[in-house]
C-alpha cells in the first residue's frame, strides 16, 4: 500500500507542479481523493497497528484548512454575500489539500524526495524551452497562448535599464526554492562523489529559476543556496561566504544600478498594478468592519490594478486580511510561521534546509498568490508533515534515551 500511495502522490505532485490550474489533466481532485481512499483501505485491510498522528498536527490541519475557512465563508453569507460572484468553496477545496500532511506523517512517506524529482524535471523543461525560444523567438507567439489559455506558464521578453532577456515562467516556478535548498544542503554535506551530482543538479535548478524571469525568483535563486551554504558552514567558511555576498552586492550596485532602478521603477507595469492594489486595500481597510472581520473567503472586489472584479491579487498577505479580517489573519500568520521555530532546534538541523527554503517561499509569496492555491497547500502539507513527524521522532528518541529508573511512574 505504501508503494501505491507513493505512486499516487508522485502523480499528484506532477499535476500540481506542471498543471497547477488543473485545466489540462483534470486529475488533481481525483488523485487527492484516491490518495485518501487508498490510505483508508490500507488501514482497513492491514494487520499492522494503526499509525498514530500527533494531536497537534490534527489540530493545525483542522484550524488552518477547515474551521477558519468555513467561518470566513459563513461570514460572507451573513454580511449579505451572493453565490453568483463567490469563489469561497474553490479556495476551501485548495485548503483541504493541507490534510495530506496527516497521510504523509502516518505512512512516513518521504515526500521531499519525490517533490525534488518533480521540481528538477520542471527545471529541465524550463531550460530546454528557454534555449528554444532564445534561438527561435517566433515560438513565443505559438506557445504563449497555450500557456495562457490553460493557466500553465507565461513567456516573452523583458527589458530593464537597457538589459533584455527571454523568460519562461511556469506558474509554480517559486517552488524551485525547495529543490535549490535541498541540493545546496546535499552539496554542502555530502562527502562522496555524489557531491558532484548534487552540485550539478543545484546548478540546473538555479539556472531554471533565473530563466523564470521574475525579479523575486531571480533574487531568491541566488540567495537561497547561499543562505543554505552559510547555515551549514563552519565559522571560517561563513566569513568567506559573507565576503562573497558583500562583493556580489557591491558589484551589482556598481554595474547593474540602472537595471535595479528600472526594476524598482513605480512606472513599471507590474509595480504600477501593485501600487494600485495597495490603494484599493487602503480604501477597503478604512472600513473597521472589513479590517477586523474581512469580506469573506472568495469574495470579489473591484481591482483598479486589473480593471475588473477579482477574488484574489498578488499581494497574498493583504488578501488574508481582506478575506478573513485582521483577527483571523494574525492567526494564519502564526500558523504559517510555526515551522520556522524549528530553526532553533539543533536536533532538527538536518532538516533546516527545508525551513530555510520555506522562509524564502513565504517571502516570494508576498507578491505571488501561489500560497493559497491547491499546489501551494500541497507544498505546505509537505513542510508541515516533516516538522511534526520529526518532532514526534525526536520526542520518541528522547524517551528511549532516558533510563527506565528516571522515567515517571
């Protein structure tokens, strides 16, 4: 059953990464349901002891994925919302993907390894596509409408301060920070010839994330592996890496100042849209009821940046306030930040690369709505499952290490 679960999970990850909108395969929900079905069938027919799941994990999932979204949806109807323009149940479906953390913990499935395989496949696809459109720019006109129609990717040419480049941006490209961190960790800690393979795969993922073309992705493509190297280095290595970082920052400031200014220019189209979003939020939050209790998960509002009604913008964490209100949004912020506390736990150090990647991912999601999609929730499920499963393992290890005579009666 474990093998079958891993096979279905791998297929689900493939769909989540390569078809995040589920408009091509339409397999995301069937695979999700199938994973749970196989899990329950396995429990019924297995003669093994029913696996235990930490109550704290179950509470985390219940509050994050079920209770708070349902409270927000109820509030939407209480305040007079109409079902005609409402995406609340679509977002609830996305949040439910977080429940897979319980399956991963119960069956002790190494989802990180599977996810890194899928993300590395994505990196190869990005690089190959980048080479193709760089040598045959006419392909952009052929491929872009397909990616746009099925909510898969965008591509084209961007120019900042006289610097132009082609980009290939799958909508799940921010997830590459997870594979970057993993291969950076393996490169830093491996002692055998496997280190060369890990370095090569790290470079593949770095190049792919740079090719995705967005400013956030390009910045974190460089910062994430460097942060992991610093974290797992000794004092002398840290000094060298900090010096390298300083030299890189100074060099960028000297030779790429025009490009940096162009990227931060408020007249830039994407920057201008975000500024208009900020003005919209400022107007909405001037209403105390909206600020405290929100408008309801999945509610629509008129976006002056998009020029149309929308239920979500790129400014994810402000969307939490608009949807849930400040009170519940603060709870969500706490739940999202919970895994980061593991950075203080040295017994968890071999998994710190995952938390560092998660921090980078949360920062990218400041201006990217991927976090609240089913694909984003699936990634959060993997992170949360590792945090809780390792915490439980550490707890068992400590109890085993305590002599019998020292244990409480």
